[in-house]
C-alpha cells in the first residue's frame, strides 16, 4: 500500500508474474534444504591439519547483528542483511561450504518498553514509552479488552485536555505559556495516527483481537521471530534456519552459553565491580545503556569540575524571593568547567537571560543555585561538600548576564575567564558598552608562545571579532585558544606556576576538590531518553562493568585490528581506532528487563550489548543442541540437555579446555560440537551499519581477544551507511518507510534485492529509489521473455563459423565476468550489479544491433544467457534460477552452480577494438548532429575558420611522453614531461596535459607494452575494424556509400590524424 511519500504502482501484472516464479523457486530451495550446511564428516578429515581441511573443504561464514524482535524487519534491516546475503551467494559459487545463520535478540528493555514513538535506523527499530505490558494493561483498562471503547473514551480525554489548557494562565511577570509545546505529543500522535500502543501494533499488522496477548512480555518472543523468518524466506535469503535461537532464559542453551562467557571474563579480571559514572534512568532505576535508549545512542558521561561560588550579596528582587526559604543555608552559584586550571583567571560568572534557575538544598549547610537539570544529575552523584576558601585572584566576583548560556549543558552558571576564553572576553567587551555594568579587565592565568599572557583578547583581535553574536568566528577562536592553551600553555599563577597546562590541569582539579571549593560533577554529553521516556542523568554508582580501557586488553585488540583484520575501508578502520581511544568502563549488568542472570550476583541481568559479543560462535553448534527450535524447547540430534552444557564443556568446545572429570555428557557429543566450531570459526565477515562501531562491533573485538585463541579472532568487519528511501530519511511518521515484507510484496524479491544492491556500499547513506525498483520490474520481465524467445528460436539463429563481431562479443562477455568477480570479491555490490547486470545487457544490445544484417550466433546467445544467470545469482537468484532451471533446463539448482570461469585469458586487443568501434560510431553520430547544428547556424553566412591548428600539440605531446618514458623503470617520468613541455613552450598549453594524462590513464604501457604504446599505434588493425563496421554504418546512418582511407591517403585530405581517432568527412554524392 502506497502512502503520500511512497510510490504507487500503476499496474502489477508483470510484478505478479515475477512473484509467482519467485515463490515457486523458494519452495524448491526449501524442499531441497539447499542452505543447510555442516562441517565435513570427521571421517573425511581424519589426519588432516586445519589448513589441509580448509584446502580440501573450503568454508565461508558470514553474519550480521541479529535484529531486536519488537517489530517486523524493515528495509534498513534488509539493506544490512543483503551485504551478507549477496556475499553468501557469491561464495557458494566458489565451491565453499557457506554458513549464513540468523538469530533473534530479545535481551534488554525494548520488549519491556512500549512503542509510543518509532525511529528507523539501519539495524533496529527503536521505540519509547512506558513498560509495554503495563501500557497494554492500562489501555485495556481504559478502552476495553479489544479497545472497543476507544473513540468514546478518547473524545472525553480530548475534551478534558482542552478545558485544562484554557485554565492555564501565565504567572505575573513570567513568559507567555507556549501551548504548542504541551501539544507536541498530541500532534505527533495525530501525524502518525498512532497515539497508543494498540494502534502501533495494528499498524504493523497485528490483529486487534490478538493485541491483548502482548501484555505478557514473553508473547513478543513468540510472535515476531516467525514473521521475520517468513519475510527472510520471501526475500530469498540463503539462511540455515536450523541454527536460529533466542537470547535470554527464553533459550536455556543460549543462557548457559552466556553464563560461561561472563564467568570466564570475570575470572580473567575483565569484569569488575566499583563506583563509576554511568548514564542512568531514574524512572527505570538502573543504568541505561545504548540499546535501552530511544534517543542518544553512543552518548556517554561528560566529567566536569563543579566550581562553587558563595553568594555574598543578592539583588533586592532575588533577596526577596529567597529570604527565609533556604533554611539558613549558604547559597552557592555552581558552575561546571572543563578547564579548572583557568580558575585563577576568573573575573566574574555569567547566567542566562532566558533560563529558569532554582536553589537546591545539597546538605544541611549549603544550597546550590543552578538549573533543575543539573540538580537532578547531582542528586544521583552523592554531591555533598563543605565550604572552603576560593583559589581565585579576585576574592569577590560579579554575576553578569550572557545570552549564549545553555540550559541543556552544564549547570546554567558559567565561569568567566576572559584572558583564556574568546566568548567570555567578547561578552565583557559588549557589556562594557552599557553603563550599568562594571568594567572588568582580564586576569592572566597562563601564557602561550603564540599569544602571550592574554590569549583570548589576542585571538579576538586577530580574527576581527566585533560582537558576541559572531558565533562562527567565536567558535573558531575558541578552538584555537583551547588548543593553544592546553598544548602549549604554561601556568602563570598558583602553586603550579611554571608547569605546563597539561601537567597542571589534573593537579589543580585534585587540589580544588580536596580543598572543598570544587567537586566532581558529570552529566550526559547530550540528551539521552530511555525507552521508558525518561530523560537520563549521570549517576555515580557501584556496578559491574567491563574494563575495556585496561591497557593490556586495549593493546591486544589494537594490535589485531591494525595488523590483521580487514575493515574494507579506511573510514571504518579510523572509526575503530577512534573508539579504541576513548572506550573505557562499560556497565555490563542491569536489574530490570529481559536477560541472563549474572552468575555470581543473580540480582543483576547481563545487559543487551554484553550478551551479544561472541554469539557468532554459538551459531556453529546451535543446530546440534536444538535444531530448528529457537527457544531450545526441543533438543537437537545430539540429545544434549541445557543442564549438561556446563562452563567446562563450553570451555572444552571453544577454547580447547581440559575434559572435565566427572563429565556431564559423552565426549563424542562434545567432540561433534567442537568439530563444527573448529571448522567454521573464525567467521570470515561481519557486516553492520556504521553506528555499531562505537559499541557492538568494538565489544565483539574485545571479547574475542579475551576469550578465544588468536586463530579464532574475526577475519573482517564491514560497515555501511544507513538506508534512505527515495532520497529521504525513512520515517514511519511521515509515511516514508517500507518494511521488508511491504517491499517484497510491492516490487518482488529480486527487484528489491537489485535496488538494495544499487543503493550503495560505502559509509555514506545509501538510497533505495522506488522509481528504479519499478523500472527494474519491466527490465527483469523483459529479459526473461527475451531469453525464453531465444531458446524457442534457437534453430533460426546463425550457426557455423564465427565472424569478427562474434569474437568481440565473446571477449566482452569474458571481460565482464572477470570485472564483476573483482567487485564481488571486494563486496562492492553496486559495481558488481553495474558490470554483471546492466553493462552485461548493454554488450548484448550492441551485439544484437551490429549483427542485425546476419543475425546473432546461436552458441554465443546461449553462452550469454547462461552467463547472465550466473553473474546475477548472488544478487537476483530467482531470476537466475528461472533461466538456469526452466529456460536452460539444468536439473540442479542455480544455487549449486559454480562461478563461470573463461577458458583463456581475455584478449585486451579485442576488448579495445570493441570499445573503439562503439566510440567511433558515437563520435560520427555526434559529429553529424553537431555539423547539422553548425550548418543551420551559418546558413547564408561566411563559414567560421578553425580557432586553432590541432597538428602541433598532439604530434608533439605524444613525442614528449615517449622521451619521458624510462624503459628500465617501465614508467613515465612526470618531472621529465614538465621539463620537456617547458623547453617547447607548451607548459601552459591547455591541450597538452589532458592528452598526456589520458594516455597514462589508459594504461597502454601495462596493457600493450611500451613499444606499441609509444609508436602511437593501436594494438589492432584500425582499418580492419572500420571495414567490419561499414555495413552497420551504412545501415544505421543511412549512407549511400562508405569507404576507409589509408593513413597516407587520408593525410592528403586531413592533416590531423592520430591512432584511435580517425578523421572523417561527409560529402554529397
């Protein structure tokens, strides 16, 4: 069903025909169990080393982050899945045993959180509101068991809300009440049509009568995974479903696996307990980690130094408002700074002109003046410090207004150090222009080599900043000042005078906190909203955490990442390195949600990013433990129970641990699992959206390095950008979204897959274009029809000896086979599609056109059809299967076919001749069009003379390249080229350098050898090729006659000749 943002198809007959074929082939694949793969039997690998096993029975294991099961798979999921799916299809064609498994993640808060608001990312739907079971229960109480009273009750609620808004009157002197903010949630509900949980479940296809069952969180685990399996099968995924599983206690086998993992990490000293800052949800009463958030994924605590400034003199209005309300407490303005060492230079502090402040009791003697947001953070950090003597040079400072103070960062009170901060200095300069404010001069606190004792004033002057409203220039100035001060600054005052700022900073902070004039304070780096719709704070609390910052562990991971693991792009590698630099302590346990218990402290559950770091190894044995039973309720072929999977057995299977005595199960059963693991591990590739590098992917690397021996560490990790739809961000609220099921039903599986491949492969956001998908329905349908017609008309095609065009066509087919394979190898599926699908059809179109007078050769047409199916198999297997099995009558499935390999090397001479043919014809056609336009413009006028003589530059430039060729080095000397061009006065000739660069880019030296290249001769007979295309030229251009002149004959008529660019002229006959 199309929305206002998505495409509506005009007709669906061709789509429906293709869908019928897809379902037919999918049923065959399932019946033949083509995607189920096992390690080779132990009897066939006995006595072989691991390397010999891989040589005899090559394998490939690819995976992607398992999706969270709180909804249906969307097109973003499909985009990430497709990277492994296409690779799996290609690797199968190399004769490998290909393992592509798919599990389901249910750990954590999302299922325990309802879906009031939905945001689409590439790997996960994120929902937020209150606990889902509680939400459904409340809605049932409100609207009835099947929500049958919704309209009546909602009308009453809306009326009550409107009456409430009418009663709201702004307080005297306060800002007008903004009703638009109060209505934000209501407007969002109207925009989406989904205000309540039951409405959202209905929108994703859940029958209303079934929604009440979702009050039980465990029902989600049984409802959505089967839908995901069905959708993947409709997509044509090559997944071994025997190995699927659920996380948490919902699957006791996986639960035992997680128990072994965390126990081992604990024994290794990787999991620790202690007081640390963490993002925390007061409503949930526990840490709020990345996958527990509806907003703010990747945001961590930002540590500040809280600066206390006692209020010694209130303004009359403030005194009246506060007097008698603070219980005799001393009141302090508190500021949060990242630069405690600059407090020696503080001259005043700033407060915002549009911020609401409060005075909050901290202990029996002190109260802090700051924003509610800051006080809320402090409440969870145990901040309670006595008053002490300030370290400022100025014992008393003034509180001044500043427009740029943010209520969403820090405490709302900002220290002012105009000697070091460009913003502070410029604000003071602006305030000086107003007579009611005091004149305050900057006080130096450090000095820098470049700007002296007053860094900020010098930079402001240098950048010619005139006002605090020059935000862009002030941002530049701030960066310069902070970098200069921190990296090059020297302290001028205080007990650390003469020390570098870098060394003094932590010492000053420590001494200030010890003296009681400051305190440690932290808050989230940005807004973090939990899935329970709670704005999170930073809490200082005792908790279990993974010490990812431990130096030895970090070095071990870094050494592997930099030395051995393939990341496919430099950008991805840099993302990993950046994460490595900051990743430190990570809370690995929570008290609420779904999850496996922490074995030594069962009050805690393992959080969702910590139980999903090495589960790829679990795929290798899952089918033996609970084949095709995702919850583990049915034991697998080994007949092993969850209780038998002790830590010692897992250690034996995965880490070559000692065989336990007593043993919980027969050793041959453990050996069967060990054999599967040893054969398939390590995984060859893990593909994911780029936003998982800072957490999940990096955690996976750390945990593999800690738990497994080095030969089992990941071989590669690939990342991609997010997926847009029709050039815009996917969003349920705007209607610009598609689930995987909707896309397959709308366009078909192969067309969806083609469009996902065409969307892009890099880290930039990709784009699924529905117009392209719609066009591909016709393309695939037409292509299948053409192949069927060729088979029916096979006897009427040309047979016997092959001509020149046949030879070119065959070489171009073989060339595209090799080019396409290179892109599949590099996981560049957009380019693989270009060369193996679109360009492959283009060479066929040219062949069909250029041989229209004699017809296409039967053998080559069959070769092209067969190869077209094979090249498309990884990306479009249904289309390929229909050609392979139905049209070409092969008995085995295309899923078992091997990659086509040309019987001999491609003849580059013939390839260039083919390109020459097409290029020449295009040039002639373009020239004819240009000539006609010129004649029309100059009709009745004097002809225009040529603007330049083309002979000298081209003849001379080729000679220059030859003189600059170093035979012993087999390369062109660029410096020599510039030298010779200068000698000949051609260095500024705009026509010379492009020719030289083109000459080099063609790689003629590498392809044809220096002698051929620098003779300025073609590696083929130009006249012979031109003679071959004369019949086509006559027919396509409507010529009465055409002839080819030799070089000598042509030079008499035209002085500008160069190999590969023949001269030509039109003449009347």
